[in-house]
C-alpha cells in the first residue's frame, strides 16, 4: 500500500460521554466530542489537555531507579566529582544532553559532555567517550538517549573506575546493563504511567527529580528553571516524533510558549537565521521545525558538537557564526538524503506485497539509514529495515537501522547472517528478504 492509498477509518464517538463533558464544563458540544474522540472523557482530563500546567507532570520518582540516580548525582556534586554527560548525535539526544548538563551546572556540578560521532563511533556509549571521561578525571558518566543496550561499554567504564547512570527511552531488548541506575520508562518492570517519553523527556524528568531532591520535597525554584528546559524538550520531542499526548503534550504546550519568548541566545540566533535578512513572517511551528532541522545537521567532532555549543552559548556573535555553518551543513545533509532515498527507491522496482521491507545497500551513508527507513515506512505503510556498512573501503561492520520493528531488528539481522561486532561485510545488494 502506497501513501496515496491510505484507507481512513472513522472512529465511533461515545455521544453520551460527549454530552456529559459538555454539561460538566460548559463547553461547546463539538469540542467535547473531539476530546472524547481523543480518549478524554473526564473534566479533569479535559482541563489538563486544554490548559496544561507544570503541576500536571507526573512524579519523576515513579520511574524505576530514579532515586538511585539522584542520590549518586547528589553525591558527585557534594564530593566535587566530575560528571560527563554522553548523549546521542540527533536532535533528541542533543537537546537532552543540554537539559541535563544545564541542570547539573545549576546545581553546582563540575560537568561536561561528550557526543559520539554517528559516523565514526555509532550510537551509544563508545570507547572513545569512556576514554575521554577517564582522561578528564570523571567519576560518573550519565548517558542520555542511549545506554540501555550498552552492557559491554557500561562494564568497561566500571573497569576504568567510572560509575554509569543510564537515561534512555528505547525498548529494552536485552538484560539491563550493570549501571548504578537505569532510568527508562520502557523497562519491563516499569510502573511509570506513561511510556512515550523521548530521550530529552527522560532527561527533563531527571532534572525535575534533581531539583526536588532525593527527599522529594517541594522546590519553588522549579517554576523558574523548568521553562528554560521545556523549550528544549519541545524541540527534542517533536524531532523524535513521540506521541504528543500525556506528559509530552504538557511539555509541548508549555515548551512552545517558552520557545516563543525565549531568551536563549542560540534559539534567538536560529530564529533570526530562519527568518533571514528580510525578517520573514514565520509561524511558531515553522520556526520550531526549522530549528530542529538545523540542529540535526550538527556533526560531532572529538566529542564536541556545534548544536550543543549553540544551545549553551551566551555569546550572540558566536551563535550567529554557528547558525551560518549549520545552514550550510543542512543543505549538504538534505542533498545527500535526497540522493540516498532515490537510490533506495531504485532498488524497489516492483510492487511490494510483503509485510516487511528489508534492504541492503552499503552505498548509503550510515547516518542516513534511519532517515531512509523512516521514509520507506511512511511511503509503503509497513515496517522497513535498511542494512548498510559503517567504515570505509573493504572493511567495516554491518549496521542495521529500522523503522517500526526496533524490537526485532537484532533477531532479523542474525537470521540474515550478520553477527553483531563481527566486522564481517554482507555484500549482497538489493532486496534480500521479506519475512513474515
């Protein structure tokens, strides 16, 4: 089924529930029916949906291991231990890194960050990140938007005398790493009411818990701190395409207000760059999407990242220089993405009837595999797996990126003859399998 062949199914609305909500809140019946269609039938739920507030965020300590994470971070701060935040080189991971780094520094921590290069180091806690943390004298690494599948790197960090806290939101498809704490709403043993947080959302919940303290006492300063973080949660959550419901909706609504009135130098520079010298009249969400696109084009080099530096800077001149650089990088990225997806489409020279698309193409840049898989899934309305290669020349390790089947990718890859970490090159080109 191609995108243009979508079949729309109209959901049935509980008319009585709509009328009850209409009477309870004195709202137009049409609005009440729309809320019921979205699964919101209680007056309190309608209030949270229409007018979300900071108080609507859930207790962060409902997340498994959050108390252990906060106590270890508090100990690092009180004893003067250095903390390294290791993120992921996409908008979600990058904004999450900045959220956590800023709250750590506000609380007096000696903290830095390391963003592994997707091309050179891949996703997750890399050996270079561990080596850099050790070189800097860090006693604690906190991962953001990665780490839940990094059992071996976490163990390696431990052998180097570095504790690890994992903040992630990806599906848990292996035993949890032996970290001090693993905070992930998708843990099998999680009792957290909402599983849909992005990586930046988990970082924000950790910031919320840190400000409250391990004793969970109320802190008035949270109302002053949160807006500066929520504008970043907005960007990372929309970039990661998480469902904008529950806590994500609260963050999006409050974050958009903060974004429109931002005093963050980097976001102001992004807005100015998007509007141009002619000061084009762009809507708020156009500025949000444009900012996401530019931030996503930032490449990591030696652990540093222009996107992070842009969001952290207090210097307008340097912010403008970075935005100009990111605009050029974005143009190159989009050109490469168009060429790569065209190459993928040429591999599909027939109508696709199978339920899953699995393709191998080693010419597609590693960092574009996920993008192409996402577009395939949207175009053909079914899960898509792309297999490529990270490395140059005749050497490299097999890389799998998927959209819609993340929990099964490793099993599929093994069936295709690829063992993770073997360094073996799977050379067959074209469609290799469509599995039931």
